[in-house]
C-alpha cells in the first residue's frame, strides 16, 4: 500500500549520502496544487507499491527534493527550486495539449507523462526508480530537415558499434518512413517488427525481447514493415515499454527518431543523447533551429553532412543554431543508390565512414 506523507513530515536526517550519491529513499515527491493530478498519481504510486509525499508548491517541496527517489512536477508548476536537480517526470492531463512539452523543455524534465494514458508506464518507471538496474545508453538520431541522412547515419553507427563488440539495437522510430528493413535488405529476415508489439503494455522481458528480434551485421533491429500494407502507428505506452526493454537488454540503443512531432515525443524524450543531422545549407540551418524547440533538454550535438550542395561552413552552422559540432558526415559516392538497392551496409565499411562513426560514438574525439 502507498503511505501518503504530508510536506510537514520531518526531513531526512543529516549525515546521510549527499545529493550526488544514490540514496535508499523509496519516496516519490509530487509537486502540484492540482487535486486531480494528485489523485491520479496517488493511485499510480499505490499500484507501484511505493510511498508518496506531496507538496502544493516549490517552497514546500524544496526540503525533500534531493532526497526523493523520483520527483514528479505537475503541469501547474512553472519553475524549479534554486539549485535543485531537474524533475524526473512532468505529469499533466490529456487536456494540457502542446504546452506540456514546452514546459517540460523549459524546466528540464527528463520525461513527460500524460495521464491517465501513461499510468501504466509511470507505475513501471517509479518501480524502477526505487531499485535501479544497470541499463544501456539510448542515442537518438534525427534530421534537422527532410532528407538530411539521419537513417543513413543511424545504420552506420549501429554497424560501427557492433563491429567493436557492443551489443546494439537499431530502432526504426518513423512509422511513415517506408521501413528501415528495406535499407538493410533484411525484409526477409525473421523476427519481430513494430506491428507485432501492438497492444503490449507494462514490462517486457528484455531477454525474450532480444531473442525475438532480427539481426544483421552483428546488431539487432526493430523496423516498421517495408510493405504497402496499412498500419495504425504505435501508442506511446507501447513505445515506452519497448524502449525500457531495449535499454535493459542492450548496451547501446540507436533510435532513428524521424521528424514528425508524434515520433519526437514518443522517442526523443527517452534518449540520453541526441544527434541532429543537417546538410551545410541555410534552409537546413533554419529548420534545425526550429526543430530544437521540440527536443528534450538532453545533451544534443550537430552533425554536418557534406555534399555537393553544401554552401556554409559546418562550425558556423553549429554556432548559429546553438549546438556543438559533433562530427562531419562524409559524402560517400553512391550512397543514395546503395540505400535504394539495400546495400547501405556495404558503404559503412569504408574508412571515412568508420572515422565519422568513431567521432559520434566518442564525443570527446575529433569531429573531423
């Protein structure tokens, strides 16, 4: 059962671990003045078997903020206490609309939970926060504009990481992208595709998930089917469950996010780091700057793609959009044709592609 604790309960005694160390708290802190949100979260925490402490405002929450296992902030709260870590989850209601993601980015929230639809996911998240397991790293790849080459980059990165012995899952995050399996020439490879996971909710066993996925060139992949058949996309709860299983089952998860707002919200907010691909062109720079407004507040770097139409200096573009330059993506002769023919993996073995992948996978290296 959940034990509700009022904000005037005694704070944790001094002398315990500092805020930079993982504590042993099992308490979730909810900061909201909304009775509706409070009721929703109380039921979720009870289902997760945890403890809940509520605070109506930031001043009441501040003494308990750093000691909590997880901090949830309601959509009615518009700031943060000074010098406190970012909240784990911004919680809101389905009627909050576009403002929910804008607020999450403004306050630095790690995740967004739209209730009641995300109730199952939030219960699972809170259960894990009390007993965290070692998990893999989720790297998101997205294009700053259409046709930037994000899918090509994602495939090259998965191929390079697998070559070095890392367990890798490549995720196709664009339901309307035509199917990544065609780029890999793997449409006949047996294994799960996204429609096979429709309706999955709650915790997915990471070992069974890993064993059921198709593999190629040493890495697993989860693709949308490369067929003309209709599909209904994927709900946010299923995506969250899949990415959680992926994180627990692999050392590195590379997500080709896609540029649609629905895909951004479903996938980008679960990434630990995001790489934006953009050609060295003025319109691409403008589009990239706009895209950044919808991305979560995680470490983000820009990759400039070389090409015949490149007109601007990569470092200048990075400075103009406000992102560090992570790498220069090479212009590989015949890459477009190789993609159409399902031979993109052949181009990934070239030396300049390997150097590009190393620069992205090792952010401290030379961007090239």
